[in-house]
C-alpha cells in the first residue's frame, strides 16, 4: 500500500510556543547547540489505490482544506515507501 | 544553518484516536480512497554547529529521552537542508 506523508508546520513568521518550550527545556536537560526548535504535525496517509497525479492532487486539496490551516500553516506533501526501513 | 528533523509517531500497535478522527472525517468531506491515517509530531531543530556524528548522537539521545515517549512512540532523525525549497 502506498504511503503519502503530509507535514504541517506553522509559517516561519508565526510564533511557535510549543517549539519554544522545547527549546528552552533543552539546556536545562543538558543539550546544547540547538538554535531553534519548531514543532508541527505529521500525517501518514495510507492510500488504497496507486499514488498517481489524481490521488496527489486530491491529497493536496485535502491538506489545504482540512489538515492545515493555511492562514498560519504551511504544508508539504510527499510520497514515501510504505515498507520504509528507516524506522 | 543545518536543520535536523525528528519525526515522532505512535507505534503501529498503539491506537491513534487523532488519526482515526481524521480518517473518519474524510469521506464526509468528499475524500475517498484513504485506508488509514496516523498523526504524529514533527520537530525541526536548527543546529548552531555542523551536523556531525556527535551532534546526531546528541539529537538521537534528545529524541529518545525527551521528544518521544519510546514506550508508545517511534522516532526517526534525519538531516534536511535548511534552504529546502520543497515548501
């Protein structure tokens, strides 16, 4: 089954309190050298059919209207192998 | 500045109510053909220094102890170009 990943992140100009909280906690926990942290969402969609242009256009529309709030968030859509051995 | 991305997702055997809520909403909104949705977190870390093995080991430790709850979540660490034109 094909997997499509939609990443949703706050736009760079939008304040990210979640990311800031993480960033501020890091030195306390002994982690140095991180200049900035942004936190966002990752959606993994398993498609029933093939990942063709029509399916990707549909997912793009879905991300735009439903998964992301495009006033304050940016999103990216990318295809990933379902059998990804990365994890 | 170098960017490292940490993706945190619930383990496959753990119930994901957020993802299920998204999946159930899709047909109502006119989107068909999505068999499964999983929702997770994406952290973008901007490093002050270079992304060498020591930095990645540090980030791996950070993800393991702080960003992810490894009892119920899996994570991946990967390097990304900060000037990524994908978005």
